[in-house]
C-alpha cells in the first residue's frame, strides 16, 4: 500500500515507522527540514520538505498513486485541507485527518466531513480517543491495557502477574480444567521485555504481563482470578487540565458516575476556564509536582491519580510522588516509548500511549480484508484484530485445529449472533462470525495472506 503522511512529529513518525516496517510504500511530508532529515535517516521512507496541503508538494510526493493520505500535522485546518486537495485533485481513495478542536466534531456539524463537502473518511481525535481509553482503564482497575471488540462484548485485557498471583506457574491447559466456565483465553505474554504467543504447556510467571481475550461479563472475575480485586475508583485526581484531562472529568460528570474528580492545572488561565466549564469537579491551580498542592488535593485518600499533562517526566514524577504520599493507584500518559518500563519500575500501575491509540485507528484502514477493529499492543509489537468471516472463506466449517495458523497467532474469541464463543480445537467458524485474533507484528502479513481469500478486500 502506498501511504502519504503529512506531519513528521511524534505521531507521524510513529505511524511511518509502523507502516514502513510492514513494507508499505511510505512518503512523509513536513515543513521542517530537520524532521524530514531525521525520518529519512532512521526509517525506510521517502521525505519531502514542504506544506502538506499544497498541491505541488503532494504531486511531488506521488499523491496521484497513493492509496491513503494520513494528515497528522499540528494544525487541524492543514490536515483538513490536505485531505480535500488529495480528494479533489488526486482522487486518493482513503483520507485520514487528525482533528483536535472539539468544535469541528460536534454532532450537529457532522455533515461537514461528508463526501459532498470536505471528504474525510476517518477523523482521529486524540483527546477523545485517549480520554476514552483512560475511562476504560478506570472502569477496570487492575488491568494495564484494555480494548473492546465485537460491539463491546469481547474485551482484551493486559493483566500483571504480581507476587502472590494465584495462577502463577500453572500451565495454560490447566486453566480450563480449574475454571471450566471461565470465558477467557490467554493470547499473549510479555516476559522480560519479550512478547510471545504461548502454547498450552507454557506457564505464567511472576512479573509477566498476560494478555487475555475475555467475554465482557467475565472480565472482573478474570481479574480476581489473577489476584486483582481492586474496586472502581470513587475519588480521582487528574494532573493536567488540558483537553484530555477536561474530557475525562466532563465525561465523568455527564455519565453521572459515583467517581468524584479533582483537577490540578499549572496554568492559571486554563485552570479558570476548566473550572467554568465543569460543574461538579474541583480545580486546583498549581503544579502536580508540588507536595503542598498534592496534599491539598487529599492525595493520601485518593483512589487513583491520573497524570495527563503534556510532559512525560511530570506525569511519571507526579505518579511516583502520589504513590509515596499514599495514593492507591496511578496512571500516566506516556508519549515516549522508552518510558513504560521505567514507569513500571517506579510502581506506576498503568499507562496510556497516545501514539498507540492513533496507530490502532489507522491500522484498521490499512489492513486488507473485512477488518472491523485493530489495537496495537506494546508499541506495535503485536495486534489484536477483529475480522469478519465471509461465506467464501475456506475457514468456514473447518475445526480450528485443522487450520494452519502461523506461530505467533492465536484466536481468542468468536462473536456469533450476539453470543461470545471461547474457541477450542473443535470449534468451527461460520459465515458472518467475527473472529478476534492476537498476532505478533511479524506475523500480521502472514495472517493477511492466510485470510486473503477468506475476507473481503477493499
């Protein structure tokens, strides 16, 4: 696939790295010569210096042959115009734009992005999507990663095997014997920075991060089996009153949850604006690294601190300080892929990577076949994929044990007519089934090849 990426910042670089690693033909455009030079020197991509919305720059970058344009510059208007130009002049089939200003995304303006007006196929709103990821993690304390598939009826969770985890040293094949009615399948394990798809004789060890595909109604029981009985937070402190922090607090108010939130915002004008926008949320003006401010926020009696500033170091340190002061649980927004291990060493319970959220959204439209959902795991080391089987699929009607899936791939669940099926070797896929798979990054192309005649291509 030939992909144009407008914007070579952190998000653009992450997308380019992921797509080029899969042998896609990637070209990046940015107005900064330094960023273009850096991306050309480190990745197998082409780079052009220029304005991503200008027709001559798009023409030089090969827009007339592109399958997709991904516009992720810092400016919403540049991203939207780049997609409009790509459509009107170069007839690029798939157009993706990052749009941060919430005014553009209000429901009564939805027709703005129709084919007749400003034809954008996929709108990426980092604040909304990262905010929803934070809320999802809050809803399932004890899970380090969560993503919903099959209309929310199937959930993939990442669970840490801490000291005293009841199922440590238990072969996976024994889990079904110990818990015969548990609708959960272990699909991946991260151990000492290595991510792999386990076999039935493999065991989970202390310190492992285990990825499971679970039926929605059994998630809390699954967490409990792994030794995580944390209750949902009633008191939350949000460090950072930016767009994401405000979105999380406002959504908590609108959903009328029992969770009460406080926001710490360092910028006085922003703090006043956020306080005026919210009704039941206390806003404190000050630094989340100030001990007195943390104490004023009653951090000792807080269930969860969520650090959502635009500075990774502030997020990590505020979490570490809050833990030291007695906060039960912490979550940090981390942009830098090198920080999660450090955060874990410092006792931070969970983190959210905005790049991973954005890449997951884009991959859904890069993947060939009838792909309904994609979630990048461990900064792109693996993917959770939801795909729909068609009548012509050679998988239909065959027991799974007879299907030669490559190593590094495992089927976690099948969603059929509203029911969640946890598969075994005798399970047969039917036409119309949604299949939830876990695949290591270097196996995704093999999965696409395996499913090439099985799923409808775009």
